[in-house]
C-alpha cells in the first residue's frame, strides 16, 4: 500500500500491485480534521458508482466492521458491510503521526467534516480494486496539510 501525490493535488492510493483491466469513476467519502488533515482513510458506498463494491473489496479479505472497533491508523485494513454495501479503507498513519504526543494525535485526528470527491478507480479483470486516484486540488487547502498524517511519495503530475 502506497500513497503518492503530485504537485497539482492528485493523490494516488496504490492499494496493491496488479494489472489494471478497467478504470471507473466513483465518489469517495474522505473525513477531515478541523485543521484540514485527512484522517483515517476513505469510505465507498455501493450504488454511487457502476461497479460491484463487494467484488472490489474481495482481494483485501474485508471483514464486517464491529461495533466500537478502533478506527485504524497502524496498518492498512478494509472493512465491508454487505447490508449497507459500504466499505471503509483504513490507511496507515505515517512517521509524523507516530512522533506526535497523544494529545496532539487526538487533536489532529478529531473529525470536523467530510468531502466527497469523484475518484478514478483501477480494477482488475475480476472487479477487484487496485488503486484510487483522488483529485484533491479543488477540495482541500494546502496538500501538505491535507496529507500531513500519512507518509507520501512525491511523483510527477498525473493526468
């Protein structure tokens, strides 16, 4: 799992290395802190795009979320609720997050609001999700603030 960003605000979430068979657009839900930090990961809700979310999460062995479950941060993990046809992709926080005190961690991960950008999803031949390209330039403030909690690789502009 890798997070890559270019200078114009495209963020590529490379969830696994696998050949892409098709690309589809999908609305994703991203939570932000009051400071504008992307927190936790992203949510996808079936019916908001024209591919099967159940098939998309199969390669990740997604488990049903449990009531009161911690909101991730240590490792990449995927939960899927078949009743709601909704999946949550928990992204691992990076070295800057781990260096924060517990009070700073609480402050920087406090939920403020969500954004719903239309992302481009790469799927394999079986419909499994490979990557998600999120165009953030118009949706958030400075990219450094938005991605502060994650370890990000810089890449040339993705168009």
